[in-house]
């Protein structure tokens, strides 16, 4: 397959070939969608936010400096768009009771026990993510899902490297506390 | 990439699986492209044109200053006299005012230039705004 870098397509777009943007969207859509989803916690809103971010990226493509990575630049747009959206539309606090008791609740007609366990863990993480603040959600998502270094996260978020480490530490502690509470609740449920 | 040792020690890793990334829903790319198609045909073009606005303004300002300095004093006086007589001649549907007392005040000539300059630049600015707003 003929693989061309982002810069090639960006140059095509700037030369007037708008359709080249579809290659860029195709390449980065899941990363953008995933980050938006981890921050806002809702599939419909995440789709809207990811689309808005691509639109913003398209509109300000001229301001993009070709020397840096397009993905980092796009992440910055998605991160800021999602954080602002969540800040405007703050939701009520989730209670532990809102989370299903155990993995058996995730077993569907065609799922194995192992898949149900993975689904349970994934939902548990999403649940814990919704209990921490939006900035921490973004950092956790970039660090764990996108496996970015603190340097890269700093470039995306504009937060200093040392501050990211502190915030990540706190967010991690909070999430583990929530996960522990849910796991305890699960034990009580089974006793 | 994250450090491998830290990776193993981190208890949150037990729960977070990077491969469990949420995938964008079907038709995502076409939806984005439709939205782009709806409002972006002029985006890149108009942004090119909009980038010209400050240059046009600077050019006009320079021309205006050059005109102010290069036109011989007598001609300018003729021009300002014509302008004054035009202003005095405005008497349709507004109460007649005695402007002569105002314009008899002796002012340095530069104020007349500045006044005319601001007037021309304002009209020009409004025209540019109207033109590029339409483009948008």
C-alpha cells in the first residue's frame, strides 16, 4: 500500500485539494474519538466533539507548523475542545451504586467469560474516569491509552512536565481508590 | 513510550488496556467531509484573501500619507475649500446650521489632513469589511 505522511496530504489540502483531508480523518479518527470519549464519557458527545475538532483543524490548517507532528497538534485541539465542552456541561456526580456489581453483568449472548471480564474492567475504568475531573481524564487517557510520554503530553496540554507528573499521580490514586471501592462492593454483593 | 519498569509497577495498568481503544463510529469520515463541504469551499480561499486585508490597509494608509505630503500646498487648499463648500452645501432635510463660524477657527493645516485621512480610512475600512464579510 502506498503510504504517504500527513504532511503530504496537508500540502495537498493547502493546494486546494480538499478531499485529501479524508485521508487525514481516516488515519486519526479513532485516536481523536477515543480521547474525546474518555474525557466526556458519552459516545454521542464524543462523536460530535471529534468531528468538531477535525473541522477546527481543517479551518486552521494554515497555522499548523509542518515541523511538528500533526497528531500532537490534532490531540491538542481534541483535548481543548473536549475539556471546554465538559466544563460547560458539567454532569451530576455518579454514585458507586450506578456501577454493575460484577463481570457477569457484561456477559452477552456471544461473549466468553474472559471477554466479559475485559468488558467489565473497561467499564470499571470508564466509570472511575467519570469520577475524576476532566483535566485528569485527559491526562490519564493520553498517558495510558495513547501511551504518550510526559514530554508529549506537555506539548498537547500546555501543562508543565513536573505538573503533569503530580496530576497523573493524584489521578491514578483517585482512580485506584474508586476501583477498590467498586471491587469491595462486588465482594459484599457475592457474600 | 512509558518506561517498562514503571509500566509493570503501575497498578492501574491491570485495568487499563490500551488496545481497548474506542473506535470511531461508522461513517465518521464521510460525516466530517460533509461538514467540511458545507462550509469550507471558501475557507482556504477566503483565508488567503483575508490575509491580504492588513496589507491593503497599510498600502492605502501609505498612499494617503504620501498624497498629503506630495500634493502642493495650493492644490490642497483648493481641495479643502471644495470640501468645505460641499459640507456647507448640505442642507437637505436637516436643519440649516451656520457652519461658517466653526470653520473659521484657525487650525493648523495638519488637522484638516488628519480629519480627511480618518474619514477616508473609515470609509475604506467599512468597504473592506463589507467585501470580506460577503466573501466569508
